[in-house]
C-alpha cells in the first residue's frame, strides 16, 4: 500500500471523503479485473466471489459519494487517484489461474486487513475531528468486512491441497 502527497494532518472532510471514494473505486476496478481473469480461466466459483466483491465495493463507493455530495455538493476534488495505490485493492499477483473459492476469499481478507491497517496508521496524524470520526468509522467497517469474509471461509470445504500453479503450463521457447 502506498500513498503519495497526502498530508493527513491537513486533510479536510471533503478530501477524506474523496480519498475514501477513490479507495473503493480502485478496489472495485481490481475486482472487476479479477472477475474477468477467473472467467477467462474457467474458474466460475472464484469469478462469482470476485463479482460479489465488485458489488460490495460499488455499494460502499456509492454510499460515500452520496455522503460527499450531500455535504459538499459539486465542490471540486482536491485529491487524485495518483495519491493512493493498493490501499484496499488486491495485489495484482493475487489472481491465479484455477483459483479456488478459498483462495479468492483469502485474497479478499488480506485486502480488508490491508485497508484496516491504512486507517489505523493514518489516525494518529489526523487533526480534524470530523476526518478522525470518518476514518474511525471506515476502520471499524473494515473489521466488519473481515468478520464477514472469515464467516464465509468457515463454510467452505478444505482445499484439495493442490496449488493453482500445479495446473499452469510452463513457458516454452517459441
């Protein structure tokens, strides 16, 4: 996870909401990419879960955007997507051909944990009480998301023991 050019001590509520929207947008787009990859690899269970995550991220993004509009109307955005990278989005190397549902859920759990860590790390630097309250709320939501994923993981049968990479062909000279 990386941030660039964010002065958390000077962050306004408008900026914090915009960052939160961008974080959700980035995660949603990465899950869309993973869904397409799993569909291409004929791994429907993992694709289905990633599609579910797209919906969750889109819902949260829409809620935050509506809150931003309610408070600030069409005020211009002062933060950009270039200021964040992989705050909540899964790492690109998380997706694997023939990924099991458990592996997909494990990847999502790591993302929710990573996002929680972002908000925890930012909180000591935040001065504005409204921004602090928002980041505390978002931190706590990440814990709830982790619990939901762990609950789903608990319903799954154990993986077969084979690794997805066992099924991938080795590269050959052309």
